[in-house]
């Protein structure tokens, strides 16, 4: 049976590689010559904080570790500690394809959720909010871990290609103090990985394929969420 993504979700190809610090600077130089910087944050690195959900049985973590063909994760995310723009997202993964649904939420709504009040999810004009409410009720989904990292992003119009370089990946362990910019965090992985991700629609342009080609760097299935959760075990 063919997998059908949720209505309105476009699945994209996603490739990941673990790279070194010297690789990162090589890629910044190469990509800077052929790509445009991130349209929202420009040519500098920016900070991402995500709050991931899982249920009492760690369903999302187990599916990730077991490599299930289809899996999903809910998260709430904001950038550079700017709480004027916060999004609830559901990330969908099907083999090497990924997609996401999103809905805007407010700081006060997120703070209510963290206090255990989720009724506002039903009042939003958003199927995604309604789905999260249902799964928090039926599957006992709840906020689980905070993940912080820095990102440098590039875009290339052909193929709708987006390349990101993520490093300084850190976890808040059991703390859910989502809006605290001084939250104590620790590295999510003792190897302090840097993750190169390439996302594209139907094809990856040859010029991008050549630009991101690095010797002895194989594709990986590294998960920031899984790394952050396993640090706490």
C-alpha cells in the first residue's frame, strides 16, 4: 500500500551527514558563493529552541531508535529567543522523505500547556492543534525535552533546495523552562556533532551535490531529539 501524506503536506527528500568543524567552514565558503542566505535570518547563524513531545511510553523515541518506516514528532519551536513568533509543528518522516505541518501559537498558550491546561488547543482554528489535543488526551503525549542548537542556512531555488549546518546541539534534560534564555543545558552528544542537512523536492541540483560533497562523510540518521533524550538515560 502506498503511503499517502496528510492533506497539504509536501514530502521532501532529506539527506544528513555528520561533518567536522573544518568541513563546516569549507561548506560555508562554497555555499556562500552559489546560494542565497536564509531569507529570514540572513548570512549569520541563528539560535533554535525546540520543545519536543513524547508519550509516557517514549513512543516517538522508540520508533526513531527502531528505524520505523513511518514516524512523527510534535514540537514547539522559536528562534533567537524571540517569543513573538512561535510555531507548533508535526514533523513527518517516511523513509528518506520528510514533511511538516505547522500552526502559530503564542507564548501565553505555550505557558498554559506547560501548566497542564490544553483546552485552548480546541479553540484554535487549526487541525494540527486539534490533533495535538486529541493525542495528548488519548496517547498521553506531553512535553518531554528542550533541544537547543545553532543553525546556518542556505537556499538554492532550483529543486527548492535548502542546506543547513547545525552545531552546538544541547539539551535541557528534564527542564521544561522553555522561555528561559539562561536555561542550563549540556551537550546532547559527547562527540559534539555538526550536522549537514540537505532538503530538496524532486531532484538535487548537480552544483549543490558537488558543493556538499566531502571525502569520507557518509549519510547518517542522526536525530537531535533522540540524542537529547538518550543523554538523560
